[in-house]
């Protein structure tokens, strides 16, 4: 991501979109153990979810608060900060609503009115089926992360699924994107000729009316970005 830092630079790969253009994008970013950036800013705001390792993202003078798997943070455009990593392997999912994604020096900092969020996985609030229309089943929980009505009319969620269970995911959203943050699933849909094994950092998506079917091998957490309705249903409820 920063050629001037050589092999010390984080590496990135787009899952969808194009981080070099003015479009919404979701990407994977990998950091070496012990990585610590100099103070810097970004031209646009982003969201981050830890897939593997330990991450810290805060004001340059803040003490390290290491965020493990399934933790969530936001980084406002223009705010001076550092990013550090302390796991043996460190991988995050990073998402922007517009681009391109650029790194700039701290002397170009500005206040865009947003304030950052650092949400440790232990502080996530998990809701059950009686609290959300997006899930059906006692073995499913959902955590609401963000909503952007003005720009993308979309929102982001974490879905927690029990191990060794089957789920049907129905959606009518024109944009439905799912990234496996933790766990392993077997995936199949009308567009796949056979079952596909998807591990953490894997991705699937759809547009308009569609059905995804998954089976979990262990407790699984999936990040969902959607601009419309969707429903995770336990196969136990499907007749």
C-alpha cells in the first residue's frame, strides 16, 4: 500500500470495488507483526474489522488498545492517527464508501466532523431473533455496526452463527456483500455447481432477489453490508 516502505508496508487486495478509483470498495489488508505506522491521515473515512491478529488504531499519543478478531473501528477522513499490529499474523477487512484510498502526511490533517470508534469484540451488543427482523433462529445473533443513509443508503452488521448448523440467507437488496470474519463454512447457491469451502476472509455477494445457503463447521461470524432487506434463517425452521 506504500511502496516507499518496501517490505515493511502493509499489503492489500480488493475483494470488491477498486480502491484506486472514486467508488465504494472492500479490501483485505495484511500487516507484519510489530508494524507501526508513522502519524498520518487519509483523504476519506474508512471502517475496519479485525479478521486475524491484534490491531491498534488511534491518536498518536494514545496507549495501545489491542483489538482482536471481530473488533470494529472507524477512521474519519483527515484525522491524525497511527495504525499498529501485534499478532503473529494480522489481517483486517477495510471498507470505504468512496475513493480513492490515499495516505497523506499528518500536516494535512483536517476535521471532517466525524469522530472515531474503537469497539473491542467483548463490547459488541448481540441481539436475538426477537430483537431483529434480519434473523430467525435461536442459534443466530446480530450486532448492528453502522448505517449511512445519506451517501450509500446501506448499513453494516455482524452475524454470529452456531457451529455445525445450516442456514438459508434470503435477500432482495440490490447490494448484499458478506465477508467471513471468523470460522469456516460450506457454501452453495444456484450459481455454484458444487459446494465451496470458504474460510475466514472469504467473500460472497449478490444483487436483487437471491438465496445463499451455508453450513458452518465452527462458530462463525460474518460481516454483512447491505442496502436492503435480508434474512438469515436456521434450517431447523425451514419446512
